[in-house]
C-alpha cells in the first residue's frame, strides 16, 4: 500500500502509525512543515527519511500575513501552507508516486489542495477537534469571557474552520482519538469518523520503583514522600492552573507534609495570553502570601524520563481541564497506577469513572478539590484501588501495541480497500 501522511508538525499524532506502516512494508511518504534536522537519515536513493518513511519538508511554514481582516489572516496563513504543500505534492507526483491513501491533519491547511493532485486517492482525516461557540471551552469559564459573543463569534469560527470543512465532502473517512472529540464534528464528517485512540506504551509508562530526585531549589524528593503532581505543557487557565493554585493554600494546610510538583512551561498553548507577564506568575502572586513556597516546586518542562520518575514519586495526580482535548499526561498518570483526581468535564469523564478508577470534582469547586485530595492522601487503600483500576483501564483500552495501533492499521486497510 502507498500511503501519504501529512501533518504540519510531523510526526505529531502519526509518530507510531507511520513507522508501523513502513515496518510492515508499505511505501510511506510523509509531508510536514517542520525541519527535522539531525533526526533525518538518507534512504537508498539519497532522500531524507525518518523511521523508514521518506520525509518532505514543504516551504512556507513561517509565512503569515498581517494585512486584511483579522478573521482572514488565519485563513490566509493556511492557504499559504496549503500552497506550499501543493508544490511538494506536484513534484512528488512527477516522480510517479500515486498514494492509495492520504491521511492528513486538516486543521492547519496543508491538505487543502491534495485531492487536486491525486483525485483518485482515498483521502482520510485525523479529526482532532472542531471548534464550537457553545458546549466546549468557549464561554466555559466566566472568569475569562470570550471577546466575541453569539453570532459574531460563530461567524469567526466558520472562517477558522473552513480548511477543515472544505475537505469533508472529499474525505472518505476520519479517525479521532476520543468520543468527546468526535462529537464536536458535524455531518457529513461526523458520519465518517472511527474513534481509535493514539495509544500509549503501557510497558514503558508503568509502575516501577521511583528514584530519588533533587529539585532546582535543593529539595530532595524521596520515594514514600507525600507528593502531589500537576502536569501540563504550559501552566494556563485552559488546563485549570488557576483553580489548582487557589486550592493549594487550604490543601497544604490540611496536609502539612505534602510537597507539590508543577510541571509545565510559562508560555500559552491554548486560549488567550494574559495582559501582562505569565499566567504562571499571575496566579502564583495571587496566593503566594498564603503558601509555604518551600513546598511548591515549579519544574518547568522536563525530559520525558524525568517526568516519568516524577509520576512514580507521586502519591496523587491532579488533572483539570476545560471541555477540550485531554492531555496525554492524564492517561500516562493512569497507566502509572496513580490515583487521579480530575475535573468532571467531558474529556476527563471519558477516561475516569468517579469512584471506580479515579475521582472527579467540579472544575470550579475548590473546596471539593481539597476535600477529595485529602481523602485520597489519607485513605491509601482507596488510592491503591483506584490507581490499580486506572492502570487496568489504560492497559485494556489504550495500550499502543496491543489495542490502538492494531486498530489504526486495520482501519487504514479497510479504507484502502473501500
């Protein structure tokens, strides 16, 4: 089978699927906007390759526009990416490459014109999420109202979604990692989506003896310490950082031996930027006079092996999020066998059943968060039971090699054969 994978930030969600296709003998070409540098090797024809896949970096990834209507600028940037990928596709076709299947992430525009080059290829889409004006992150948190409302906001989102919606009629199928995300799509795409998670390696992300670790402050974390972890790519309101920080003073008063590790950068991944400074500092400043700061440790972003060791040291993992795409850290904490205290929001409820394999609390209920955290830290038998059930959930339903990857490969084969 000849497969074309298209993702702006390749490999992105195709990190495991692409190599698996190549390993079984499929002819896989990948296109992206990212310079992979030293990660690339040369194949037998002297072409850049990654994990057995030929890789083509399209130009134009940093070309954006600052003119025209503000709503049109985002669309214009996506057209620029689409045109750059179109040039790469035309050159690839001239070499004689004819994909049976194209699997593309449609959100950034690269896939917009691929069916013009290969009209007979079966186009499939990685359906990550569709924005809506109601029921998701927009308007969820009254502390951060949207600058646009009602019909105006809906009109802006129509323009933002155009690169995806224009492909829905051309796509024959879609794949989506969770039902929560799949439910954000409308017909005709909603009727074409198969829900299959990206998967995690539960043989690597697994309970194991933790190693002693020294923080940048000099504090030494040891196995057996009462450690609470909170992890996100960046510390920001979308991921409940403000709600967690506001709960910390009461939580640390009730748990005098607890130490807290917060993993994440100070940039913004989702949502608006603060008017000044960083979200991390803004909400730390709000509560710092009520905190023993020697017990609150900001690690920044850390290498993956250190992050896994932090989870192994942890006695409780707290994960909060708006109704949005769930972070991989949630499932990784579950695979570690940690008791997880999550927000009772749609993306978390798909993974955690309250009282069965974790505990849930209302996103805005700071007192409830403190009470539930204390319960899990005090009742270690309960914590162990919920952690073991969380681990089993990850192994049974989200393991990469035994569950998710075989399903992804089978789905792509189905698509290729109509």
